[in-house]
C-alpha cells in the first residue's frame, strides 16, 4: 500500500465499513448474532503496540474483565511504529477474541510506510475511542522566546538554526512540530533522538531549545521551572495549565493530539462491537477511570463506533498532508 492510496481510501471504504457497525444485534437469521449475545465465553486478547498503550490497555482490560466476566489479557507487540501489533490483529479471526489498542500512529503510518502488508482503514473495524492525550510546546528556560509569536519571529530571523528535538523520525514530537512549521511558515531544524526520553533529557540539559512533548511527561518539569511552556497544542486550553494559551490562538488551524481506543479485525460481528463500545463508554464515565485518565495526561473522548471511524478517517487525511509536506520517511 502506498501513502497516496491511504489518503484516498478512508472516506469511502472506511465509513462504509463503519456503517456496518450500526446494524442492530438480535436480528434472527444473521450469522454471528448468537456469538455476540454470548460474548465473551473465553479470554480475550488485547494487543498493544507500546509501553504507554500497555497502561491504557490494562486499565480498560481490568474494567472489561470485571463487567463481562472473562479475562482481557494484554499482550505487548512492540515495534515498527505499531505495525507489528496491528498486523497481528488484522490476521486474527473476526470473532471478538483478539482486539487492538489503536493509537494516533495508525493514522500516521498509512502515509509513513509505503509497503505495509495491510490497510488499516480497510482491515480494522473501529470499536471505541478512549481519550485524547494533551501535548505542549516547551522550551529550555534559556531560550529567548517567551511566547509563540516571539518564537515565530525568532525562527524567521534565524531560519534553520533553531533545533527542534523529537523522539525520532515519524514520532509524535516530530509530526506535531512539522505541522507547526507548515502552518507558521518557519524553518526549525529537526533533531531526532532515540526515543522521547533521550529527547527530553537533551532539552532539559539545554542541548536543544524546544520540543513538542506530551503534557504528561513535561508537566513536572514545567511546574519545577526547568522547562517553560509556551503553549498547549490541543484545540482548547488544558485544565492543568489553564493560564497557558493554545498554539492555535496564534497559528490558525493548529491542533495536535495523541489519542487511543480499541479496534477489531474487519467483519467482527456488530453485536460484539456494540457490547465493547457500550462498556468502554461506561468506563470513561466512571469517576475512577476518568481520574486515572487525568493522571495520564489524557482527556476522555467517548464516541460511538461510527463516530470513531469518522474521527480516524479525518486524522488519517490530516496527517497525510503534513507527512507529505515535510517529506517524512521512516528510518
């Protein structure tokens, strides 16, 4: 599959697949309905693509196990930007017993990787969204710019001379920064590190001046004064940093978030998807779960399966434009 094909597929095929989710369970004579009504009768595997996804997977897995009466076993398949985990679920039977923790990377990868063995839009059925993760534009305290407009002016006066740290080519920090470069019309020099941890360490040491980071990993350093927050990168101001503006207040159209949820192999019975969607939304509404999401720097994002499908399609289109503009190629 090429990146160009990935951009064209979502609106037609993905939404057609999502429409199948709306089929009401309990219709006599429809194959799979009996299985959905009995679901689950044995342990369910939840494949997660990263250590961070593992945290969310275990939180929701515990909830689902308690509510549905069967273990939800979290299985880590880390690597290749989440493609290993995704392919494992794509190849699994569509019976609801192998699920995928879906992340923003699934939307990016459709354009980042030209020769995937699957088409995420076609081969994974959206089940339920969980959250969006908050992010923040942070700089070292020694950096002269103290606001987003000042950063833009400084970068335009010093094109290609302001370093932007990231956790690697095609990482969230990289892609969020490229969106900023595209919309603000600035030339920042991307400096990839081997993971978000080393990138943050370099920023704290003053080796690189700025980074688009997750709020969860930066908030402690911001409160300690070892990093300065110029803006949050979501559409709205953060509850934990209400005095900090959004990038979009200065750069029209800028919005970036990480997000997560659950997917299943295509052709998974609609009744199973309905059951899982209902339970995930119930979890999001539970005060203990919403509090845990806040601890992880996330905001609840309840949706129907069809809404989640539309959201993923829009994200895939949006980030494809950024990836193509910046000519990002995974190493």
